[in-house]
């Protein structure tokens, strides 16, 4: 492994050494072994959608990433995780040491599987991934979420223009800490900077949509909050026990954190409304 095996963004998240709660990820420059010979129990195919192929046995979860998003690539990737995802063997097929040294991988697990790993780990650690942008402004931490093209990046950029810091623009780590919930930046998005290494108590979540008007209104009905939050949660391939704990956590999240409906028309008028709302939090 060289400085060019992983993308430079991982430098921001490096620490001096292992902590108490660790995940081991091992890379192999070879095709994977015959899985049925290595794993205990029969492998069951649970997903094959043209992007992912996922198989599960009594002892392991196997992920093959088939997307052409990163194509053309000169290698194949297969991830074999143990059931609690504390150990991952990542097999890079059709590659030599020189090419491996300069891959500039966007993911610790090869291609698109870091968010699967993180979702599984967070489910056991009072957390989940949330599809949103995160901004720190005036000692407040706010999240912006909405459908693709609704304007998450636009509104985050407008907040940056009035002094806010964008710490994540796609996949945010949300965890319960006592009674409150915190948001942390992650490397699972394209715009990673030093500001991404951030954790702050969530003061509000804004669900945005483009409109002819500029309007911010509280969302108070629990069922509506729950529906919106579930749409924004990154729903990866969790087992049933993780779903139970995650849904309980989501229930606490919608009851604790203020939610707002945010309509804006791409003018700077929304800045004044946002400033007033944030000051009131």
C-alpha cells in the first residue's frame, strides 16, 4: 500500500493508532477463494440487481460490486465480511502490485461498499447514515435534505456565503449521544475537506424543495416527520435485528430534533429567513 492506493481525502481521518472498537480490513491482490469451501453453511443469494450481488451464509456476508460507475477498471472486487462486519477481506482480482499502489481508491473496501459497512456498524452503535448536507453556522449544526435536484448543494452554498462551514454534502453520520443526536462528516461523498472532520449536536433538519416563494415552516406532526426522515435515511442491507434497533433510534430522532419545511426560489431572501430560524434554535 502506498500513499496513492487510497484517495487523499482519507488523510483527514487518519489517527495515530487503533482504538478500542476496531474493524479490520485486509486487502488481497488475488481472486477470491471458492466461497463455499471457505464459509460455514450454504450461501444464499439475497440481492442481484445489476449493481450489487449479495450473498449471506451463517458466518459471512459477501458483496460483489457490479456497477459501471467506476468503469473501466482493470480489476474486480469481492468483499467477504464476517456477520458482525468487524472483519473484511477485500479481494482485488486481475491486478498487480504496481497498479494496486496507484489505484487512488475512493473507498476503504474497494469500490462502493463503505456505506454498507458503515450502516451495519452504526446500527449496532446508536447511529445511521442520513442522505443530507451538513452545515455548521453560528455554533449551530443544521442538515439539509430533499429529493435529488431539490437544491441541497445550492442552499448549502448560500449558507457558506454567509459564514457557514459545509462539513458533508451527501452521507452524514447521525448518532445518539445521551438525549441528543450528533452529526458527523464522513468520507462517503465527493467533497471531502478538512471541515469534514466535524461532529456537532444537531439543532435542526430542513427538508427542502424549490418553489416560487421563500418560506420556512415547522413540521410538528410526528407521522410526517417519521415519513420524511425514513426517506432520507440511507437504507442499506441490514439484517432484521439491525432494522429493529434502527427504527427505534429513528423514533427517538424525530421526537427530539426540530424539523422544518424549507421552500426557496434561489434568491438571497432565504438567507434572512434562515438566519432568523437558526438564531431561534
